[in-house]
């Protein structure tokens, strides 16, 4: 059974940087994409970034390009999301999720990690 465990969230100030981690276990991920999503209070969950496990190809929402960087450590089965120049509007619960290359559905989700940015 796939498990995704996020960590690294917290209370930070505007302008700070933060690195979130998503530790993945329970299967091999060679044909999967690990994605990061966020959900702010009162808003829908939105995709922010993703990385293909096999070739480390990355993808980003337009709203976060230039400030967010997604990467992976294959040896640790861990995906990271680095957020620079944090803004109050980045306040949200951040989730990682998994989908296979052959599917458009994100089938496995972590429990989320809270990021709160104070101005």
C-alpha cells in the first residue's frame, strides 16, 4: 500500500524560504508522477508542482514558477518542494500525491503539512 508522508511545514515570515518533504513508500515509482498540491482556507485544492520519477521532468503552475522548485532523491524515495520568497498567500495545507503516467487521476495522497506565512 502506498504511503506518502509530508513534513517540513511551519510558521514562517514573508520572504523566508521553506523546504517541504514527501517520503514515499509501498511500491516502486518508476512510472509515476509525484505532485504537490495546496489548499488555502476557503479555497479549492490546487496543483502547484510535479515531478516525473523516471526522468525528473518537472511541471509547475504558472502562479508559482520562479519561486517553487520540485526535486527528488531517488535513494531516499523522497520528493521535495522548495519555496522561496514566501508570501502570505502561500498559506495553505500542502499535500503530495501520486499518479501513474497512464492515468490522469491522483490516486494516493498524503495527510498534508501546514504552511503559515505571516506578513
